[in-house]
C-alpha cells in the first residue's frame, strides 16, 4: 500500500517562526549524541530571505552545536517545505549535507510544531518552551501517526530547568559529539 502524501502547513509566516525552539521529542538520529540533553534550535531570518539555523545540544556537560542555512524548497509555493543545509564535520565544515524540513503542523500562536520529511525517517516535536503539556504532545503524536510515521520511535528529550545559557557552556570545540555520533555512541 502506498503512503499518502503528507499534509504540510501552508502560508507560514517565516518571520513569526523565527526564534528559539526546544526539541521535546524526536526520532533518534546518528547526527545527535545519544546522551544529548537540552537540545534546541534557534532560527534567524537573514536579509536575503534564508534562515540561519543554530542547532545545539549538551552532552557530558559540553555544548555541541552546528550551524546551517534553511530556505524554501520552492520559493513560489505557499507550502512550508524547506531545505536545510549543514556543512560537516562541524569542526572542519567542508561537506554539504542537505535535508528536508517540512512543517507538518503549527499552532496558530506559533508555540509548538511538528516537523518531518518525506521519507518519514526523521520527526521532531518542537516547542517554544522546554516542556509541553501532555494533551498537546499526544495530539502531535496522533498527527504524526496520521501522516504515516512510526511514532513508537519517538524519544523524549531531557531538559533542565532553567535551560542552559549558550554563553555559560563549555563548548565541544573538537566536534567530538559529531564523531561519536557517526559510530553510534
């Protein structure tokens, strides 16, 4: 049986979408450390209409991060289908890696979102705060299930209160988290 095509948000206001989003849950990815906590993304709209992406996670007390760029997959479409490009490894960015970032659900206030991509291999539940009410979380999980995702793969992200500040964190300047992630650590 063929999977139905995914429904994505239409008419997203990118300026309103900018800012910090906390990862509430996601499908584990080899690009993130397994013991990562306080994972979050900060989006900043650039003058040329692209978006600066800063992804951060804490592992073993150190801040790992990678920066990239997001842009509309089809500038003429009103669908919230974006492409995200990172250069890896983060400590010597030379290899471009591009992925899909589709906004599958976004509440009217831009407080929480469901993000996926066409292969259904990656899924994120994001929120403006580092916690989300169970009722909303369960509603987003149901929406993901309706879009054909195997939601049993979802893993909740651990967060501390208050969340760490970037300026106070010792950085993983060698990209050790990224190297470990390649080997599944």
